[in-house]
C-alpha cells in the first residue's frame, strides 16, 4: 500500500473524492461529475490512480487542475464570512431555531419549522439542477432583515424563488393576494416581486419572481399573473428546461457576484 487515503466529501449534492497523504495534505481529487482526476503533483499520478481505482467508473481525464476562470478567481478571493454559497436551504431559520428552539407543542407546531421544511424541499430541488449548468444560492440576507429564500442562476436566466408551506391545503391566487386554506388572503405576490426587484438591482440583471408552493392539495389561479410564476415544489426542477438566455460564462460571472455578501448590502 502507498499510504494514501481517499476521503469523500459532498457539496450541493455532488461527490468529490480527495486523495490525502498520511499527514492530511491533499495531493489530488476525483470529480465524478466531470470524470476528471486533478493532480497537484504529477510525480504521484500512479499512486493516486491506484488508490482511486475502486472508485473510478469509466474513462477519466487525468491532469493538473484547470486554470481558474475570472469568476472562479473572484470566488476564491472571497473571505469565508462573505461567501453565501455554503448557505443551506433555510439557513436563517436553522440558525434561529438553534438559538431559540421554541416550545415543543405537537398540536401547535412552531411555524418556523414548517417554513424550514418548505425551504429545504425547494432548495434540494434547485440544488439538483447543478449538473445542468445551474447554480442555486439559499437564504440570501437583505438589508432590513428580509432575505431571498433561493436564487437560481442558469442558462434560462435568474429566478428569485420564495417558498410557501401549503401541505394538503388549497391555495387560491388572485394577484396579488394568496389565500392558504381558510386563512385570510395575503398580498404575498407583492413580496415575491419585491424580492426579485431587489435582486435585479443588486445584480444589474433581470431576475424573475417565482412563488413555490410546497405540498398543496390544489392550486387555483383566478386570472393571468403579471410577471411572477407560481409553481408546485414538484415543478421547480422544470426551470432547467428554460434556456437560451445566458451563456455559461455569464452564469458563472453572475454566480460569483451573487455569492458575495457585499453585493446585497445596498439593495
């Protein structure tokens, strides 16, 4: 044995296998999605391929890491505290619940937990678009305590996605009002459009508003909607079928801008 170890990591639903020496130093990594083994030292290629052998399926490209693009360099220059990409779906709610769990009433569950479940369901669906040339950012903080639940960036454009927990309830949409079950109507679409407008201002690009309903029993839209899309959580991945708007380089540049916390401080 050559003493090398293989350590798997997961990020946004994709697996990357790092090859480490006994002192913990990384000398290579295998990107399954790209079918590529990136070597930091070509002198150790034989040993790296030997230890990765049980994990590699099909042909792979082997060589030094690709030269980073300007967008990647911008990302690498970010301080970790300013990088929003690691945010989990519902990050702000997860932090709030960790700080103040609230009472554990089975008959009256904390509404934050339902909101969190909705954001996690939609966020996971958006993360699955990553292999199709899309990027998703979650829980983007805005001045004043607001936030964009999700921002999807891909060939089909930019989408600010607001989620609503609607499990087993009828949802009626009469722009701008949204009625959930027997509750009073609420002008939620104004908030959805406002989030998209603020994102458009921050990124100097058109951002489309989307309302994602999680688990509704039925959805009734009483009249054609202005600009905003209303989707079930099971329809969110259909955004990947929209295309022809942004080139890959534009997607990467906008993603690098959007993941920088400083981009959102003046919107």
